[in-house]
């Protein structure tokens, strides 16, 4: 191997890449905040007894789950202006596409959580003359969010990594800045290695926190005595997951 590493390029590129990281984090947080709200009515519509509402919600979910995110980005940025005559900035197009995509996945996570809420609790809410909105607010949504929190966090981690695709529509995120610096310096190995480390440094701690939260939720389900504490390296090893049979229950909640 005759490649001569030039890590001075990394030092010079770091400030610009941190600016790109700021755009990446900004897009990620905005998308997550909007998607977590929009996914609730989509999930409720997916369980509705009204066929038109149910099929419309399911069609939306399947379209965005079964088509590549890159195609969705290109369609919002390039194709939609041809239909509407309105040209959107790259960052706005990126937020719209990412939000539409994440909402579809988040809605399915919500639906699974809603259906796992014991139907007896919903019936108790009706006996207390709670409205449908009050049932969702005080009974269904809090329990569903708590149960599906590991899944939601995993989806958010995936979204953070998927934001690298917005560089294809000229959004100055971390990946776009890295690609630009690589083209200018001809030091792809150093620059993209640094970019990968930056993504990893943010995603990996959140992934560990998600795994820890999932284990704690499983241990608090009352299934036996809690296991002994393990070292960090031991917790990272595969094959130590346990299952909670309660998550397999699918007691349907009528809409």
C-alpha cells in the first residue's frame, strides 16, 4: 500500500464539515418533530372503520414505504415544481420528502402500539364518557408511545443517516460539504473517513441508549428477576435480547 495519508486535510476540512453537520441535525430535528405529530392521525386513519379513510391512510403508508427515499427526494425537488409551478428551496424539499417518508414508518409503529393497548382500558374510558380524542390523549397515545419508544428511536437514527441523501439535491449538509472538499483536495479517503466518524459519533450513542431503554422496558415487564449488570462491551454483543410476549398481543382498538 503506497497511499500517503494527509491528515492536515482533515484539520482544515473540519470547520466546514461541522457547519454541514449543523444543517444535517437541523433537518433531522425538524423532520422528527413534524413526523411524530402527523403520524398520529395517519395511524388512527389506518385503523378507522370508514373504508375510504382506512384505504387512503394505507395507500399513503405503502407508497412511501415501498418506494426509495432517493426517488421521493427527486420527485419533490424536480417533479413537483413541474406540476405546481412552484420551485421550493432544497432544504424545504428535503424536509417535505423526509417528513413524508418518516411519517409513513412512524404511523405503522404507532398503529402497532395503539393495537397493543388492552381493549378493556378503552372500554373503561368509554364508561367514563371520555370522547374519542380524550381516549387517544389520556389512554392510548401515552401507552403506545412508551411501548414503541425503542422502535421510534430506531427510526429516528435511520432518518439521521438517511439525511446524507439530501446532498443529491444540493443541500449543504455534512455529506455535501464532504463531497465538495473531497473533489477539491482529491483526498477522498481522509474526508469521507472523517464524515463516517462524525455520523457514527452521533448515531452510536443513541443506538446504545435505545438498546438500554429496550432492555429496561423488558425487565420492568415483570418477567422474572432483573439480570445482573453487564459491562458496556457485554451489552453490545448480539444474542442477549429477550422478548416480551405482551408486544405480540394485537387487541384491536376501534377508531
